[in-house]
């Protein structure tokens, strides 16, 4: 099947399979500031079940023993750093809403999520059209 048959441009990002990464390879990846100074590591990813999109990275903050849920859109992968870049100060991170470290997913109720998005001044994923699943599976009609 040709890429044109799928509606893909050969130069599009969707075709670059090297852009895809397994979640197990993201967990444990370093997070750094753009100057290269260490922030911590990604402990886990939180995925919105209906859309299938990653919405939070749970960050193990270096040297603190604390975890923070960061809206995924705050992070960007930097090949130069070999890490995810995060442009927040030490003070902003230390004051950020904490998440209790542990094996469970913890309290991710809507009020807590609203607090996280308010703190980081990010649009909540549930209010963003780009954050919701809009695709229609093959063989199904659009509602």
C-alpha cells in the first residue's frame, strides 16, 4: 500500500518511525533544563484512556525524593541534551503540586488535575480538541 493511499505525505512527521518511542524507554529518561542542568527523571507516564494520549509525566525530582505530575506538553525532547527539556526554575518545581511516590497511580481526581494545570498555567487536556480522540476507526461512520 502506498503512503498516498493512507493520506500520508512521505515527508510528514508521521512517516518518520524514528520519532516513535516505547513508554518503557521514556521511563527513566533524564529531564534537564535547557542549560543541561539536571532536573530529575521520568518515573512513569499517565495516559488518558479515551484518547490514548500521554497527558502527564511523573517526574522524580533529583535529590528530593518527591514526585511531581507535569503536564506532558511542558516537556520537549532535546537530541542535543539526550533528555527531555523543561524550562522551569528550581523554585517553581519545588513549589509544584506533589504526588506521593509509590506503586499506585495515586489521587488523580479532576480537582487535583485542575490544580496541576492551574499551577503550570496549561490548558487541561480534557478541554483541548487536540487532546481528545477525534479519529474514526476504519469501517466506521463519523457521528
